């Protein structure tokens, strides 16, 4: 073969592009069973193989913005667990355009979907790691060896190949967002992308920053803050508060004294929804206690026996609808999902993946430091009525970064009502959402939408002076 | 005059009784303007002179139980401020049978009124001290010299004379309850009654115990707990939290550093309803900032300039209806109120009384200790979404009593839902009400009613095991 000519190069590129475009066209979702009439955006779903020899493939659902998707950024959304599906949570009950009706068969539109309205984004949902949702591995041991590192590596590999399938998104502004145990996934994947982009002038993944909500961040500070949250809400006794603080944060949460203290705490707290402490659980309260899983998986162990509800986020009702809908054969066909006949039903979370999690970094704070220094846009938010990864946990974790305040703590407003509070630190913006549980876009649709827009536009949350009447009468 | 004969004595007693009964008959409320149809209980209102030479008279509203009032205990209810009316709060928007419609002219029945249903009580509302509501003094300096001591003394005098007007309530089981700054009034009056009853075999006031809700208790512990509440709810910044703790609890809240820190806190908190932090204020949010008053009046000074909302309880809408209704001449006439043409309109709270408050005990804890030792029934409760006298404040204050736990912290249930939490200490029962603001019977009618019944029956709050389905699925 001689030197490549310009004609050769262009030809190859065209061939490559048409193959890519053909591949993405295969993934296009033509019609989703039970969908409402006003679907005015393109969406795609399918598999990206991340390890051919192991037969490991991750399932994604990609939803474009209805207007000018080519001018809008790309946002990858991740849910936590570990072991929980971003389709079940992010797409179906939080930020995605479709919500499932209680019949488990039909859909309706989310008025505050993050792909819609003004200035928003194209949304990529990923079920990660293999073993979660429709994502699978033909090497069954993969499901028993998942952990932080492999999740980040597989997600990175997924992104590389996904960008090849959707080349029109290469060099597009790219963000990552997620909640709960994705408090690990999001910074870890961000760090990987950032490091591998270093030295490249115009990287394919034009990574701009990330946002984490009610995220697991640092075992020590999160625990201190969680116990204080429980005590200050009156969920636990004085003596149990002391026992928890004496036995858990400094030692391993697996230590017997800590486990016992957590058992007492559990019985004191009783049958509330810890993800949203002032609302009532769905009728079938049994759901709350099912499919237990853990957020604090440091030291390769699990809290689930000790504290079965210290778990992933959910709405006990909507998750039921999801379980029904995404197991309908016609839905799976429409989504190009489960082509290999996975030997278990699709579920919102995988117990196997979670219970066998092999590595969990104790702290994300060094990653925050690295990526703040790199100048990435970093926002952290917290729904403030969540007792699982509570606002106090996040405050203590972020406090340990000792970032100077640029704009001091202030209430942010929506329609003259306090939506929550915010402080802009050097390199990081923190936002709380008042009265919201763990899944902020589920509990506070409109406020979450405002938050997302301000994150994308890198604008501090809206500050409002009191209206005239109030100032006059005070 | 010779020795009194038995006939003479009996005659005098009968005369005395008929005079008393005639006096109470004068106070009977025949018809209240705009009242609903189903009023099936007797009620009375009017004045009791507590100091004849000064012309000081306190206004009361007494509401009997509809069924067998003669077998039910008597409960005195007090609201705080200082300077606020128990008619405005307790009677009209909390525990009384009548609630005012938004038109300010008609009434409807409160389904969970504390005088109604099973096993409840006869309710006595008192506007105290003179200068509050319809209570007045012909010696205007009285309004400028109100304080804890005089309030207790006048209330005691009121009770003595009220029992003479309603002799059928003498020797009847008698309780006192109240909220907010009545966290002072209730224990102080209880102490007075207890002390003056000592050595009397069968006292007229058969005082059995008291209950305080979201009550101001101890300046130091209350402040520590209030600041922690603000921080853990994300209402204030880390730095302001530190400033408040450094400058307020140990020193006087009037100290300039503390005042400045409170100013910063105020601006950080913004326009929320501090009495119920997760609900929205009424449309006319201006109401919230009106008629400012203070709870922490120790050292004879006032917080109001520093923190105008750290004030008495209210519902900004219902208080507007009260202001309209109780100023209607026909209502005042029906209630035998304002017979002397008080030179200012009836209002929910008196600024004059509050701003000139002359004495406020720093701590109620010594009184608690004394009355616990005396074996009185003492219950303390807390609506847990109140930022003004928050649950943490009460926990720190009660914690300082170092009472041993008899029944450890547990969730109490109503209809299989967690109503709040409770711990039974030796000599004192503490109950929280989940998701309730400052005025518990306003925010959580049913839960407050359950609480009151359990207090009267001296039964711990209902403990429920999880239902079968939940246990099985966990």
C-alpha cells in the first residue's frame, strides 16, 4: 500500500461515518409501547460491547433534545446503588422525558424532563456496571467482581465506543451527572476522562464538568453528618447517637459495636421512608424493605444486614411500574434490549452486583481536589429531607475541602419562594433543594430543572430580593 | 352576731353557690355570630378581675366538653409570645372547637377539637397577661411592666376567682398546657399552684400536671440547639454557624457580636416561614414579618431588631381571619368582651407587652426538677419542622436534666404511619410530631389530638409493630 491520498482519507472517513450512522440508526427507537402522542425528539437505545472476550455489554438509552439537539451539550446520567439502573431511576422517574403510569403499560410526558425546554441537553442514560438492568456479561464471574474501578473503566470504554457510534457528538460539550452512590461513579469517571484527555489538544470527549446529588462522598464525614442528621431530626435517641459516633466513623462500619449501634438506630427510626422523611411511603410499604442494598461499601463490605434501609433511592410506587414496564417483551424489543435473553428479569437494582462489590474508595475528596484544580465545573446538590445521604453528610464532606467561599450562603428563589440554599466556593458550587428527598428530580421536578439549567449555564442559583410588600411590612 | 348555725352556714353556701352560678350564667355564650349548626356544648366567656385597685381584668373563654363535662378534667391552655393571645392561637386555630373561615365572619367546627370526642377535656383559654387580647388594665403602666412573675401571679389569681365562679370545677382534675413562650408560663404557674397547694389536703385546684409544646425552656441549651437546627437544615453557612455558637449562647444575646451574627443568619435564611420550614407562607407573605416579637427575653431585652422572625407562632392566613372576626362588634358582644372599650383593637399579639417585658427566667429546668420530684405528670412535645423553638433546642434542654430513660426512644404510630418519636424518662415524657411546625395542633390536628389523649390518660404514645407484610418482605 502506498501513501494515503486525500481522496483515500476522505473515502475512509465517509465509510466510517456511514457505518457509524447506520449503527446509530439501528439503535433508533421508532415507537415505545404505550407512548404518548407528543414525542417530538429522537431517541436511541442498545448495547455497546465493552469487553468482547468476556462478552460484556452495557445498555444505554440516549434521548435527544427536541429542538436543535446539535447545538446542545451531551449529559451522561448515572444512578448508584451500587447495582441500580439509570433507566429505572434517572430515565423513568427522575430526569427522562417518559414517566410510567400506574398500570405499568403506558407512558406520560415529564413536563420538566432535562432534554426539553430551553437551553437544555441531550441525555445519555447508562446501566452500569455489567449485571445492572439490561447490561450483561457472558462471563458470569464479572457480576461477582464488580467494583468502583471496573465500573469506571467499563464506563470509559463504553463512552469511547458510543462516541464512535454517534460521531456527531464528538467534540461536543460533555457533562456527567448522577446521584447517590454515583457520588463515586461520577467523580471517578470524570477523573479518568480528565486524565486521559491530558495533553490532547481537541479530545473527542470535550469534558467540561460534573454534578453530583445526595452523593456518597467520604465515609468518615458522611457518617458523622448522617448520624447528626438522624439525631437533629429526632429519629434516634441521645444514647444511640453517642453509640454511633463512638463506634462507627473512626472504625470500620463492619465492626461489631458499630453494627449493633446501627441495629438500635434502625429500630428507633421505625417504618419511615428514610429517603424522604416527611412523606409517607407508597401503599405497599413492603416495597421499601425489598431488594436491600448499601451505599457504604468501603472495606469491601456491606451494611445491608445491619441497616437494610440505608440503601439506594426509590419511589416505592414508581419502581413497581418500572419493573412491570421494562419487563414487557414488546418494550424490550422496542428498546433493542435483552437481545441475548438474560437469564433473570430486568430489575431496578441487582443484589448480586451490590453484595459482591469488590472495591469502594473511602473518599472522593482527593478526586474533587484534583478536578477543582483542573478547572472543571463542579456542582454538588442535596435534597435536604433525605436521611440516607443527608445534607449534613455532604456539608461535612465538602467542608473538609476547606474551599474559600466566593458567594456566601444565600437562599435561592423560584417564583418568590425559597427553593433551597446555595454557596459558591472557589471551584465548586453547592446547592440544597428545600423539602426534597433523595431523588431530587422526582420530589422537586421544577426546582431540579432550574438547578440543571443553572449548572449548564454556569450561573449561580437565582437570588431574589424580598418583594416590595414584604420589605415594607417588615 | 351569734355563732353561725348549721342552717346559717348552709344558707350562706347556697347563696354563694347561686351567686356563682348566676355569675357563670352571665358569662354563657348564647350564640356566636356565624357559628355552625352543630354546637352541642356549652361555652362561657368574660372577665375576671385580678387586681381591683389597678383595674386589671383577664379575659377567658371556657369551652365545655359536649358529653358529660362533669366527668372530664379541666385544662387551661396558654399561648406565648410573650404578648400573644390564647384566643387567637389556641382557641381559634389550634385546639378550640371553632375555626374561622377566610371571610373572617363565619365559623366551622374543628374535627379534632380537644374538648370533643372520647375521653377529652373542658378547655379554658386565658388571654394573659393584661394588655394581651381583650385582657386589660385601667392602670396603663401595667402594660409596660409585664413579665414572667406578674403573669404567673395574675394567672394564679385569675384561677382562684374563676374557680369561685365555676365551683363545679373545684376539686376536679386540673392540667395546664401551652406552647412556645408558654414554655415559661406553664411551668411557672404550675410551680405556683403546686407550692400553694402544699400542706392542703384537698386543694381547690386539684393540679395533676402540665404539657408544653415547642416551648422556650433554657436560654443556653435552646440557643445551642436552635443554631444546630439551622445548620443541619442548611439554613445557614458554616461560618455563620460558628459565629453564632462563638458569640451567643455563653454571652447575652444582646451582645453586639451575637446580634451581628443573628443579622447574617437572618439574611442567609431568607423568606421562609421559620415556624414551619417546609411549607410555604400564606399568599400575603407580608404578614409573616408583622408584629414582631421575641421568645428569648432574658436579661430584660429583646431580639426583635436582630431577628424579627424569631418570634411567636402564627399561621399568616388564619391570623388574618382572627383579626377580622374578633374585632366584629357583634362577636365582642356575644363573647362579653371589650365591655370597657379598650382604646386599641383586639390583636393577635401585643407589641407593647412584649417589648417592655421586665423579667424572664433564664431557665425552666429548676422548675422541672422541682415538679418532677413532686410527682406531677409532665409531658413535653415538639413539632419537628419548627426552626424557632426547634426539636434540637428542646432535646438539649431536656438532656440537661439527665433523666434516666424508662422507655427508650421509639417511633409512635397512627394508622400504621410514624406520627413522630417518643422517649419516656423517669418523671417526664417527651414526644415529637413528625413534619409539624411550631403550632402542632394547627399543622397536625389528628396527631396532636392523639398526643393530648395519651397525656390525659397518662399512657405512652402508641407503639406499633410493623405490619405482617412488611416484616415478611424485609
